[in-house]
C-alpha cells in the first residue's frame, strides 16, 4: 500500500555539502562489535540498513592511528591501506542500495588505553586515562597536535578514496580528543589551545578546515558535537558553552550531528528517558546554523519524526537503536506498513555487545549480528522444504518468536499458553516501573501472528504430559516444542551461593515472581501464606545476586508501596545492578534508588536468615553485620520450568513411545526452560530454532561462517 501523504516530508532529499541523501533517515554512527575484526559482518549489516531505506548509513568510531586504539573493544580501524580495503566493503554495500556512506574517524586521546599497541596515551592535558588501567596520558605538545591533524587528514583522504560520502570530525560523548580540547574539565592548557573558549575550540576548527580542504570537494564534512553533558556547571551546557561552540563554528561543517554527553546520557534507556528526549537540549542548533542538522531521540513513531522536521528541530532523523531494532523502518513507513515496524524497546542490550567485546544483539531483532555469519535477513526467511505441523507449549518470548518465524516459513503451528494472555515473562516485567516499552516484544509478535492463517493460538490452555499425545494426534502435530519459561529461585542459589541459604522461617522469603504477581493477573506461580495481602511488606530487603535490572526495578516498585516501610538492596557485587554498566544504566539506577530512599549495601553476601534478621558477610574482609527484615526478596538464579519436557522425554529415542504412537517425530525445548537468560536470548533461541528446523545440519561442523585474519 502507498505511504500516507503526511509522511512525504520524511522522503524528501536533503543536500549535505557536495552530496545529497535520498531521504531524511540517517543511521548515525554506532558501535556494533564487528568493526575491523569482522569486516564482512560489518559490511553486510550496514548494507542491509541501506536496503531497508536509511538514506545515510554510518560506521562506528574508526581509529585513525595506533596511539588511539580501543582494544579489547572492537571498533573500526583506518591505520593503513589494508584497513581501507576492509572498510571499502561497507561503503560498497551501502552504495549498492543508493544510500550515502558516512565514516566517523576519530582520535580518542586519553579515553583510549592502547592496550594492543602499547603506545603511551596522549591527551589534551596530563591526566589519568579513562577506565581502570593504572596509567596516565601525557600532555600533547605542538608536534603531537600537528601529528593528530596529519593522521586525521590522511584518514579522511583514505575514506574519500574508498568511496565514503560523509567524513566526520568527532567531538562528542566525552570520548573524542576534540571534545576534550573544548572541555574545561579536561583542558588545563595555557597556550593558544587552552584558556578561553575560543582557544579551546581552536583544535576542532583546525580539524574541520583540514578535512574540508582535503576532501570537501567530494565529501560532506560532518561535525558530531555533544551540546550538553547534563553535568550542570561542571560541564558543557546547551544554554551556555554548548551554544557558543555552535555559534563559533556555525557554517564551517556541512552537517551538524548533535547529541548529549556522555554515552550513558546520549543513549538513555527507556527506564530513564522517552522518545525525543534530547529535543530540549538540541533544538537551538537549527536557529544558529544554516546547515542541515541531524539528531537522535530513540525515534520509532513516524508522527514524532514528522513533528521534528515541521517544527524546525531537525532536518534529518538520526537513529542508532531504532535502526538496530528494525533496519527496514524507513521502508515500512514508505510502504504504509506501520504495524510491521519492530519498535525499539530501549533496553540497551545492543550496547552491551560493544561493552563486552562481542558482536551486537537486539531484543526485538534476533537477526542483528547474524547477517553475514548465519546469512539471516531481518525481513526474509526461507520457506520450509517440507512444511510440518508443530505444537508449541508456552507463549512467552521464545514461544512467540518460534511460532511467528515457523509460520512465516510455511509450517502449521499451534501455540498453547497456560495463562490468560500471551507474553510470559515479558508481560510480567513490562508492568514494572520504567519497563512498559518492553511489551512491544509481545505486541509486535501477536500482531504478526494474526497475519499468519496457518498459526493458531490458545490461551487458558495448560497441557500436561498425559494430554499432549492426544492433543498432538488431534492436531496432526508431528513436532512438539516446549517453551514453558523459568521461575525465580527463593532458596538463594545463584552466582555466590551454590547451595540454599539457611533460613529459619522468621523472615518471609519471596521471589520477584511474587512481587510481579501482585499487579499481574496472569499467574501467581509461587503462592504465599496470605494470597489477599501483598507479597512484600514491612522492612524489605532485596538480595541481588543477579546483578542485572530486576533487583533495582523491584526496589523501585516496593519503595512506592504503602505496605512497605523501608527498602534495602544487598549485593555481593561492588555496585548495585553491576551488570547494567554494560547497558549504560548503572549510574542512573543508583541515583534513582538513592532519590527514593533505598538503602544500598554493596560487597556483602547473604550468609543466613534467622530470628528476623539477615546475617551478611563482607565479600572481602568477611566481617559480619546484621540487618532486620520482615520480607526478603531473593533475586538470584532462575529455575527452568522444564518438568513437562522431562515427563515427555521418557526414553533414549527421539520421542517416547506415547508420543511416537501419536505420530510425533521430535521433541525440543527452547528459551528459558532450556537455559534461563535475557529476553533477547529467549527471542534469539526461538528464532534460531525456527530457522534451523527441518534443515540438514552437520552436528560436528561450526554453526556459522567465520571471518579469518588475513595471512
């Protein structure tokens, strides 16, 4: 169907210096954990975004010299001609679909530790390097500044020669050397590059002029600048120095790419910021410059995008996370298929890939990171050579994804869910504070299932092992998939404790499932001693041995509950919600919990529960302390709900005799009932099962293509 006329403005071409983008959709630079290590994966992934309609597709940070390298993090690299040949794969892949290719070349100064090159770090001033390496950066002299300018110019020329259309000067996120020169907190120089703002902007101005002179006749030159650090008077503020910098350089770049610093502010999760949250900080830029402006805000609504353009906030709709969740978002808007958009949920699991040195992944889009190595396309899936009838038991994220993807392949699928609604753990967790957008995982898949006539779903359909053979026979189902999820342990078994924690019953011990059940009509899996009363009450202590988001959202929920007197979070980790450093949320979480009056006790393990008190031991000194509690919420391990699978798996063959007699040929388990992990992992496993089902595979061969270093 044709697109709605009100969205026509999004598909207008926009001149950017000497080049023109075919529409206003702009994938801004973002990391993907591929870079110089997996160049074919990099090229395929970015090329698919161009195929999906993004008018400009950018790299991630691209290192220009061994004195600024990010190992063990996997970024782009443009040190020599070999790197150039690998990056050319991406530019060619983007051009193949009529889009512009942008490259963010950068020197990161003291922000990069040079752990691979082992060169001493240099910085605008002498200071400790970022991160935890016990090393300092030396203050750059005039020769160093001249060298960085030369390296930057050389990288720009290489980028032009291999086909990039837009070349960046990167001054954002408190990561890039040009930003450090501008920053009063970083720049303590007393020469012509320090002191006044005009002096601190000098280096950025020189890089822009160098780049324009080198490649400006053929390539657009973009400046990526963080206009506000959300650090008050200690940092750059949009109303003060941020605006002054834009005014000083207003017409020098061909494009302004504006955002917030640091990365944890620029990519705030949905728990802490909504769609378009950067507008109050970046809206002034178009009033200052006549050059086109691109900005971000986790835009998923085409109406919000149109509003940004018509109100004069932005010229180009920038996106990183929405382009990850749906590389074909522009194409779907253009063809009038808004209901088919996989909207970003703002969970930041994509960021965790870069933070942990591995290829990117996405909760909504299980093909992300698998475009080259598994040859997965986000919108295409091979039809089944021999369509089958399949029964899936469990309608959580793994079951929903498997049903949808199997249905798209042409299989006849029946999905049976025990509860009154589809969604499983996503349905429960989306009712917790700040996680409402997570329900998009369920909503998207249910909407797609409605389009598949060969897929039928049933709720209120709890099946036991005795019923399934007969049900399978009635359906003609030859294959059974168990996707019954998992439940939280209450025993304390987790990372720290491999055996149950001793408890005398004086403190009520509950799980997150029970806390969620208070506001969830779907189920109350663990029950309780008083089903009419809230699960948590009085003095509540949450023991977090999971280290992800759950303990903190439970704390936030209970801190607002009238039946709760106080909330404390105890964790063996050095920080509350320690793993959320990888999703850029940890500092935001800690500030919020402090603001709610939640007591945080880090580096303590739970030793015992007795006489209305929790005995804690410091993880280092082993010193003991005790705190009183009425309710203890255990956020530790999760137990797979796999009893049904084991009851059905009653023999050494592919299926039990009872299943075989009913015509069943295979039995499998997927998602949390196999190996509890993130929602992203459950969706991925549901998708992988669907892709691989019925396909011949060599169990002794690798599951995907590998990229090898040239020898």
